[in-house]
């Protein structure tokens, strides 16, 4: 069992290990493991007929509580610019997908800034509005909500 602990400690550094090796989805409790400490998610476990794909040891109903605990406690900030959400690993990828879709691009030509609607607005006010020829018309566009979807 000592080996399992070592494996989990190193998994904290490598986020790839937080994904199921079979379906590559992020692990969400319950997580199952074989006698050698190979981890499989709860969706894949029954499909494998409780046999470890890496070493063919039985997985049965052995839960990997240590890994579940790690997943429960870690919190990762959303990587999307302007988003302040902090989520547990299992929820992160779904949120980031959604979060990226709700991004807006800065409407000023040549500006590559993208962020959430609110952050774009702030960026526009502070970054472009002052002394720029993109003043009023663009601001009207913002305030009327035209061509922007608010999440
Ligand atoms: Zn899986
Ligand atoms: Zn195994
Ligand atoms: Zn986000
Ligand atoms: Zn901009």
C-alpha cells in the first residue's frame, strides 16, 4: 500500500495523472484501483470487468480513497482570462469549456483581447475609450448589448 501513497504524492505535481488513463476524463469519485495502485474511473471500471488494463490484476471494488481525498481538496483556478472561478478538478474542464464559449472578443480592430463580457467592458473603458476615436459609437454598442451575449 506504501507504493500507492508514493504514486499519489507525485500525482499532485502532474495534472495528467488526475485523468482516467482509459477514457482520459478527469477523475471524479469514486475512483477504483488494482493491487498495484493503477487507477480507473467509476465509468470505466465496470467496462473492464474489474480487471486492471495495465497489469491484469483484479480491481474489484477497491476504492482509492487517498486519490478521492486529493481530488476533493485541490482547487484549481479557471485558466480563462478574466474568470475568477476556482473549482475542484472534476468540474474544471467542463467549466473551462463553457467559460471559453462565453468569452467575448474586444471589438476594437487590431486588439486581440478576449475575456468575459464584464472584463471586456472594463478593458474597453480603461484601455481604449480614453482619447481614442472609437469613443461613443462603440460604447453605445456595449450599453445596448448589441452583438454580445451575456452569460
Ligand atoms: Zn475512465
Ligand atoms: Zn494494475
Ligand atoms: Zn471560468
Ligand atoms: Zn481591446
